């Protein structure tokens, strides 16, 4: 697969919703839209989403008056149809059962593999936004309860006046190459034998390139240079944005740095290729992740 | 200036501190370090930092027992010297006066222009981290007060157990070109005659590339394709990470989309070059910003 095709096929990218900024800025119109017969609900929980039974498609249930206009979270307009997000964790058992009648629940990872790019992108967006609302009901500045404004793209504190916007955490993930080998580690708590490229959160006041260099040093004591951006992937577990890089390692034996890894080592090309076919002593990350994309892209290039 | 030189010279990049992950994970060692004679304080307020008088250098004041170990924010080690961050907004007038004796205060923008890259990067890091602590004293999940852990790289809620990490907001900023013209807008509330390339926050579940396409459509009703990453810049106002892109515009007349701009139009190369020399009817963004870097990089390329 050519590199560009690999990157374009990344799961969780490609949501195609109109965010409807004008509509969402008008609470009266939002309320009318939430009560309209066109309104549909997209449901997600902590780590899973609701799919149509037997179809590779997110569930879209008629709202049928279920929405409270003051707390409705408008995802956007899909070819004119208003889609609202519903947090499955916030529903009682009978409400949830009624909403999901005839539907099935899939983990986000399963959904990312099974769905088309626009559907997977919508799953990522709905999950990320609902995750944020679920864990941000209070004002970080003063501790008071916050209210939903902008139909769910903001929460506001009526006590201290602070505005709160959905949070997205930039994370770097990097394929580090040295003489036709790549650096991979086994994360503490990961499945036995699972190795992946290194990753870490971007710190305050840091560029992604700085973060690539710092994280590889902290985790493996390998110096890297020339980090080059490849592609990005939303990773709503709960709200990350993975920024994929390639970088050149200075060589030397990696050493576990900061305790996040159980093991870290260089893997030669033929071993990585064998693992990609499922014929090695170790496993690569799943195809849903940009980690696997970076690895397959490297394998696809002539050495 | 070659493109790579332009990008490397970006203000606010290049902090060179060891974050000292092992040290900060040990509260006893952090307390001893905060009380040691080596400890130095770097001071920042809401939008400004303290500099040495007469030198292009951040102030580093001996801590002299001023730090409370339970709330000390360790920025990191600078050639072995522990640097702690102090929020000027949290000090009383006399404490602040004593701390700043012989120092001067500069806005972050001034500091970004005046300081070397490592010093400007440290200013950005200290400001971003102190901004976050100032506005995140309470748990967004349950509303209780949070405590500082990991010597300032985390806040934890002892009531519900939630972990909170410093927030960094990814923002795309994009130079859109069409037939040797670039798209710039004048933002509502900006100084009269100031035009810049467009920018906007990355939404949940969205890639930066998606955000480039969406934002240019929302703000200017121009279709763009082939967004390509150029470079990034921390922008601690209060906690953004600017992801700089170039993209190709489909042409057509831009129209103000969502009300964030007062005006938006195509600017031909000769007009942008004149503005870069200060000889046009409009002003470009200041040299401290990645916006200006994207513009100068485009000007430096042969058409």
C-alpha cells in the first residue's frame, strides 16, 4: 500500500458533520431543533458506541422528545439532519434499554476497525465530546457547577464567569529508525508480548518535535534528531490527538528510562515484517492505531 | 532566510530543562530540593514574566526558604540547578516587591522577541504551567479542591480520585495560497489594519488537517485541500499549541463566515512583501508569532 493510502485509511479520522455554528449560538433554535421530528440521537458510553444491528453504521435513533433542550449536546448537521449526542452512562437501565432496542454496543476500537472513515470519525467525535461533558461538570476555576452553552461545545460557570471548552490532549507517537531497525517498547500493563513505538503527552510550552526528542530520551535513553511529522489521528481514550512522527535515532543500546516500559529494544526489519504477518514471538499494535500505520508505512518503504 | 532557518528561529520554542521525573515523583526529595540553597525561582504572572534588569534573561532568584514544599511547582533542572515556578498573581504586594527587587517585568510577547530560544522556551513553559495551576484549583469532575502532586505536573482530587494534567489546546494556523496570493483576515477586536492568516482550535475527534479545512470554510467560505504541516509553536496565551500548516485554496472570493473576522481577502505577493517592510496600508502579525513565520517563509520562496 503506498504511504499516502495508508495514512488516509486511518480509523477515527474523517467525520463529515456541519458543526452548525449559527444554529448552536441560538438557544431558541437549538431547543426547537431538539424537539423536532428530524432530530436523531447518537449514543456513546465510557469506551463504547451504539451501532445498528447487522450494519456497519452508528445508531441514529429518532429523538422522540427524549432531549432536554437545556442540556442537549448538538453534534452537528448531517446532510441537514440534526444529530445529538447521548451519554449512555447518564441513562437509567430502562431508558438505556429502550434507546438501544435492536441495536448493539461495540467498543470504540471495534467500531474504528469496522466502520467507514466518516462513521468512525463520527464515533470518535461523539465519544470525545461526551467523555468531556461526563468529567467536566464543575468549574476548575471555582468549583461551582457549570452549564452547557453553545449546544455542547462549551460549558460556562455562572458563578465566576469562566468559559470552558472541550479538552483535546496532544500526544506525540514516533517511529524511531536507526540502520533499518526501529525502536519499540512493551508498556507496563500491556498484553504480554505486545510491542509498539513510543509515545507521550506534549508538555506545556513544548513543541511536538521537542516532545519527540524528550520522550524517547526519558523512556529509552536514545538520542533522536530530525523528527518529521507524518499524520495525526484522534484517539478518544478519552480525548487525545495523536501526532505521528518519524525520527532518526542515534543508535546505541536502549535502556528503560522512566519506568513506563517493561522492555525496550531495536527490532530489525525482517522481524517487524514477520510480526506484521503474525509470525513473530511478539505482537504489533492493532490496525486501528496510528502506531500500526507508522510501522506499516515504514515496512512498505524500500530499505 | 532559508525556510528551515525561519522555522528554527521561532520564539517560545527550545526550552532545555530536565523535567526530573524521578526527583518529582518523590515528595521527600522535592521538599528537600525546595528548601535547598540551590533552588531558584522563575516568576510569571498573567501574561508577563520577570526578567533580569539590563539583561535578556529570565530572572532566577534564590528561593531562600520562600517555597512551601506541599505546593512547590518544580519546572525542572537546569544544568543541575532546580528551578521552581512562582505565580506573581498569587503573591501579596510586599512579597512581590521583594521578589522582583532589581528585576523588570515584560509581557510574554516582549520576552519572546527579546530572549534567546532556550530562555523564551523557558518563559513559555513557566507561563503555561502557572496559568494552568491558577485556573485549575478545583476538580472538574466533582468540584472539590485539588492538590498538587508530581511537583506540579499533576493535580489530584482527594475527594473523587480524579487525576488532572496540565492542559494544552491544539490550534491550527494556516497559510492558504491560491495563484500567488494568500488568504488573510482581520480579526474582530484586533488593532486597526492588522491582517493575519486564519487559525482555530482543533475540535474533539478531529485531525489538524480536518480542522484546517473546516476552519477556512467556516471563517472565509473558501475550500482548501492538501494541508501540509510546517512547524509548531507553543503559545502560552494561556495554553495553546499552534500547529502551522500550508494549504492550497480553491480560489473564489472569500466571504466572512462565522463572525470571528471583520474582513477577509486575498493578498497578492507584492502587497504582502510591502507589508513585511512596513510599507503597506495594512500590518502583518508581529515577528513573535508563527503566523509571521508562515508568511515570511512563503515570501522567501520563489513564486
